C-alpha cells in the first residue's frame, strides 16, 4: 500500500475478529468474519461496504461496545475483551453515530460538550477550557448557549463531535455521520473531518456507503461479508470497477465520468480523478 502522512505506530489492531449476532434458538447471523486490520496513529481511513457488510459491527468493536466472539481487538496495547480495559479503551476511541439526536444529552449546547470531561472527573477550569476550545474548533461558539434541539442537523452532528473530542480521544470513529444531513450540512461536516485529520492530526475512521466521501481519505478499506476485501488508496481502489461491483459498490460519479470520456477519446486516462480539477486537467481531444 502506498504510504500516507501517518506514522507507522499502530493504534488499533483487529486480529482474526469474528462476531455473530444471536437471533433466536440456535440461529445467528455472522457479521464479522476473520477480520484483520491495523489502524495507525494519524491515519485517515474510510471504510466502505454494501448494506449489511459489517461496517457498524466493525465500528463498535473499535471501542469495546461490542467484543469479538473470537480473535482480538487491541487498542493502544489494551485488549478490549478485558473488562478492566473498557474505560481506558473508550477514552481512547470516540464514536459518532448516524443520528445526533441519540447522542445529545444536555439542554444547552455547551453543557453537552462538558458532559464527557465531567465524567472524566476533570477540574472545572480544565472543563471550561476544553468546552470553549472544542466549540470553537467545530465552529459552534455562537451556538454555545442554545438548546441542541434548535440547531440544524449539521450543527448537531458537529456538537456531538465536539463532545467526543472534549474527552481527547486518540481516534475518532464516525459511522455514516452525514446520513441525516442536508447537502450543505454534509459538505461542512466532511470539511471538518478532513481538517481534524490534516491539522489536528486526529486518527479518523470514517464509515460511509458513499464513494464520494470515501475519496477524501488517505486509505480506503472495503468490507464484504464481514471481512476486509480491499485495502489501498482510494485512487488505486477506484481503478478496480469490476471488483467493486462484485462487492455491491459503484465508482464515484467523477471516476465513472472519466471512464466514459476516455472511452470516446476525450479523457487522457493516466489516472482516475479524485477531484473535478483533475478531470478537467486531463481532458483531451477537444
Ligand atoms: P452495515 O453497517 O455494513 O450495514 P452491520 O454491521 O449493521 O452492517 O450488519 C452486519 C450484519 O449483521 C447484517 O447481516 C445485519 O443484518 C446483522 N446485524 C447487525 N446488527 C444486528 C443486530 N443487532 N441483531 C441481529 N443482526 C444484526
Ligand atoms: Mg451500518
């Protein structure tokens, strides 16, 4: 795999992880199957896969919300299966889910951000500093006194992220965080996520079923039937249209357009474009 800006230090390791849900007498659904993955400090990984491919089950293994039936998940050297480690693991890996309404607890925005640090038992001065810092980082200072239910979907999701970051985790896991947002809320949230990785060096695992979102990451992991089917840079993975289709996925619109243009001699297909400018720069024969 092409290297990224991330360091080589491994932060999370999943080793032969299996997980099945019991759904009745002697019946179960296999959700993860011998899944192996190493997440390094500072990486920005997107995880993509068709519905039911195991993305959410995988996400919940990263901070001990779910435990493997067999295999291991090691977070910063801590085995998530050891109950003594649960708290330490959850401190290191924060999760943001699809629906912000399920994660907001307080009546006022700033109280929501304070909730996690209060549970960590931090001194009030430190809590106040963190609340102000993370509200500003997520562009929510003007909303600090407002009740969360009056915020837009995108603002709510950023508030959830501020609350998770206020615990100062080493890794931020987002499970389809833009699913409930309108296009502008989605765009702003994605920019925020990219910035957190690039500028604040946060390790990010972005779970999505949208190829356009996956294109933002440095590394793209494709899940299929609960296991890692592909693991490479987005650009490399987007050259493998047939393979992706086998896993129930399609190329991003931009890559698809480049292929169509190349087929009629209008695109110099040296590499699959990730950005509109790359597509435009490689147009030819006009
Ligand atoms: P994804 O997030 O990629 O859609 P999930 O991890 O939610 O995938 O689901 C993986 C498989 O496990 C699917 O077959 C799904 O139906 C099943 N599954 C997920 N959650 C549960 C649950 N709580 N009980 C039973 N089966 C579940
Ligand atoms: Mg899911």
